[in-house]
C-alpha cells in the first residue's frame, strides 16, 4: 500500500481551454471521482517522462529551483538525470 502524501498548496490561475478539453475533463472527473484540478495535476506530472523536456530543464540555470518545486513528484528523479539521492558523481567533482 502506498501512503498518502499531503496535498500541495494551490494557486488560482486563469487560462482558456477548448470546450472539447473541458468536456473530456468534466466527464473524466465524474468517471474517476477525482476533482478536475486533481486530474490536471496528475496528467501534467506525466510531462516529466518526456526526455526532451527533461534535457531542456537540466540545461536551465534555475534547475535547482525547478527541482525544489517538484520534489514531491514521483517522477522528479528523472530530472536529476538518474543520480540517486541528489548525489553527484565523484568524477564530476574531480574534473572541476
């Protein structure tokens, strides 16, 4: 059994989505019995499986800030390039 994690703080956002997307989201919410915002959160985390996106994030100057925000995400280890527990490789330290 997986333990429940506390919900994260939410921010009010304003955006426009197509009627088709809103309809799909509404019906999926009824089907899954999750709130619409929870469904969006879960689906957006799947973007962290996109290798191109991860490569792009790893090249950003504010990468540590991004990782800190996403620390409770199950897929955040993908951001770290496979390094476990945030440890850097010894060869990286010696090269500098």
